[in-house]
């Protein structure tokens, strides 16, 4: 089943501009869905098609960002292989059960959790940008990677807002690595969860391919620019952008959850 829902050229142009901005922000700090999901909803798409189409577009952007970090040697796939596998598993499970979960409580608690993420980043002592070593591999680290990947992959599969923020904060807390390495991990895991969640959405017939690809190409361009900006300017650029993004996410989610 394929969704073919045409939109006006002017609406498409606006969606593509939003996608470019979302790609730039997402490559640095996550949270691009804060822009693209509401934009797709205002374009008149059904909610389930919005989620699937957003996953298609987001996969383009997260692939570009993750590839950029990998080429700059800021992500080691072998070291993070357990995180990759369990993130994929969690994303598929989350997408398949999304219709069976009660999200009302989560929606009310989530803004508080994301604000705590911003506060942690604000006061946490950052590792310097030239500290590129990774923690030694041991059994504890392996289980941390499995638990983190499964939990956040599952959450992202439910189309959870702020997944990138949770990846960044939890990675900094668990592994004590700098913001550049943290961004590389977060963007790559976002790509994995987006990609595997997308497969499930396609199987369910909830994707508008034409719109998703058009927005995805703009997301790619924004993601390329955002990732290179983050790598060039380092933590002094990533940190304030990340804090601003997660506060914006928290405020929006709080308004959605509590205003009614």
C-alpha cells in the first residue's frame, strides 16, 4: 500500500524550507522533528502518514550527518556495534506497538525529562574536543550499550520527540566522551532507528514517498551543513545549540500536554 497525497507547490516549498532548517538543527543537536512533524500536520496529512513520511525524510538527513561524522573519524562502528544492533531492534518493536500504547502519562512527564537533559548539559563538565579516546570495552559497557540502544530505539520507534536529546545526554553520562563523539553516536543511532522504523511504516502503508523524498533531499543539505558546522566549531557551538533545542522541545511538548 502506498500513500499518494498531493500538496500545493507553495506548501511543498514551505515544507522543503522547514526540512532544510530541521536537517541543520538535527545534525547538531537533534530535535529536527520538532519542526517537520507539525509542518506535515498543517499540510493536511493524516497523523499516521505524517509519522511515516517524517521517518522517510529524517532518514535522509540522519544518514548524511552520520556519514559526515564517520568520515571525520568521530564514530567507530565496531566499538558501537552492540548499540547499533539493539537500537535497530528497539526501533522496529516501538513502531509495531505504537498503536497499542497509552501515551498520555508519557506526554506529561516527557517535557520534565527533556528539561533535565538541558540542565545536565548546562552544568556538566564537558570533555575537551581533542579528547577523542573511547572508554575501555568491558562487560559493563556492553550491557550499557545494549540497554541504551534498545530503550532509545524503542522510544524513537514510537515517534518519540527528543530522541536525539536523550541519545546525547545519556551517551555523555554513560561514557564520559566529548560532545563531538557524542554527536557522532547520537546522529548514527538516529539514522539506524529512523531507517528500521521506516521499514515498519512502509510495511504498514503509512508513507507518502514523493513528499518524503522531496523533504529528505532538503534535510540532507541542511544536515551536511549542520554536521560540518558542528565539527568545525566544536563544543562551543554544539553546546548552546543543543541546550536551546532541548528547551524548545520541552516547552512545546509541555504546551501540547498540559494546555488541554
